[in-house]
């Protein structure tokens, strides 16, 4: 990992851009801490870190205010990273189906999502290795937002992630429902009830499939962009419960 920029935001949060091999990323940490802090990995759609920055930095500020570090990496095929032909073709097929008002086939969903999951998950694990080696970060780790299929795979294969917050979305390959049954960590799932781009029943079926004994579904009225402010506050309390060390008894 090599840091390329470093500065402080107006609230004192320390923001550093880095590269890990060919993967760009951003790390946000408290201005000062008496001990290494837990880490929240911020997931995001494959629209590029620069495009997503305003939303990511807002989430990072909330995480740091709770005493955590936060980090996000560029997804494969996004931002300035090289594209790959199969993913580009899957996007074309998806747009064509949506514009024609046709159902999105399982084949399109698989071609669009599964290669991204296969590439993004090991890269996220490599980023975790590098981030947890920093003296100011000590774990445990939470995963927040982003593509739910990436989060599901991470929750299954990565034991360092102890809690996850997901945004319920569509375009989930059927195989991910099977993998969801293997998820056992605490989950906080946000669902916008009137999300115009989301199959509500599919989202409910996926929530039902999760194998976690502690899982909470927060459903709010409104469309995709109508997430209420208190939803973020609820998520912050969830991560505080599961990432913040419990003080030793006197």
C-alpha cells in the first residue's frame, strides 16, 4: 500500500488516498486516537470512486465520529481501472432489456454480477490485509453498503468481518441466495419500500434466506433516493454495538 495524498477535512478527519497495486482507494481515520480503531469497509456501486465520493465521504465522517476508521476501494472495471469486455456487454444487455420493458434474465444478472463479485472480493481482502497492518487500525471489521452480492460473498469467506450493513437491491444472482444461507454474522438490512429499481419480494426473500440469527430489516417508505436521515443513525448504532470493544468489568 502506498499513500499518494493526505489532508484533513474541515471536521478534523484525516483523509488519505492510496494505491494497492493497481487498486485506488481512500482511507479516513480519526485525527487522534488513544488505541488502534475498528475498520468499516464502505461498499459502493460500480460508478467510480470520484462519482461516489460525496456519498462515501459523508458515510466516512459518520464512521469516524463513532471512533472508527473507514475505507473504500475502486471496484474492478470502474473509475480509471481497465474495463473488461464481458462486463461491458452485460451492461449493454441490461440496458436493452430495461429500455424494452422486458424482464432481466438470470443470464444477464449472472454475467453482470458474478464476475464482479469474483474479482472484487479477493481485492477487498487484500485491502483488509494492508489496512489492518497500519498501526492506527486494529479491527474488528464491518462491511457497509455497496453491491449486496459482494457483501454476501465477503460475509461467507472473510472471518475478519464481524457485522455487515446491506442495502437491499435487485439483480442478485440466484446462487447468492444459496450463499446467503451460509451468512451467520449480525446483519442490518435497509430496504426502501417503494424503490423503483428494486424487486421488493426478491429483497424480502433474500432477507429470509440469510442464516444469521441476528438480522434486522429496516423498511422505509420512499424510493431509492428517499432514504431518511435516521436510517444512517440506526446503522451507526448497529456498528457501534458490534465493533466497539466492550469495557472490561471493574
